[in-house]
């Protein structure tokens, strides 16, 4: 089974930007759905953004217009560009693979998860 490795998290002030990366090994991401999820302390894990095998993207309402998901199939890497960060974006961010050409927000179909990268936004 493949693995996912996130990087790029950190601490920023409100209004700042971060770019998260998710490197996949053992997968050809051009054939699967990739998703970014996040989990804040005491809250359930929620979907942030997804990108299908064809490159179609979907965003949670809370991040629309601020976050952008993209991928580099040649590098088997998915990115999450986060701009205009807010304190409520503070969470552990995870990438995940859904072995399907299309995506969705339900977590169960995503069968491989990375270890996560922490994003902290201060006011």
C-alpha cells in the first residue's frame, strides 16, 4: 500500500499564507481522487478541498476563494495553497487518497491518510 507525506505547515499570523504539499509514494495520483482534510482540537475531521483524477476541484464553503488545491502528476504531489488565513483555520491538516476517479466529502472511502501537518494561525 502506498504512503502519503504532508509538509509545509507552520505558524502564521492572520492574513498570511502557507502552501501545504502532499507527496504520494506507491500511487499514481493521476488515477485517483486526492483530498485535504483538517481537524481542530475537539472537532470532527472535515473536508477542505478535493481534486479528481481529471483535475476537477471542490472546496468547503469556509475556504472558497482563499484556498486552492492543485496537483503535479509528474511528481505525484498535491498542494494546498492557503491565503488570507484566519484563526479558525488552525488545525491539523491531512491529505488522503480515495481510490476512485471521483471524490466526495465522506471520509470512509479515503483509505490511506498521511500523518498530518499542523497549521496554526494567530490573531
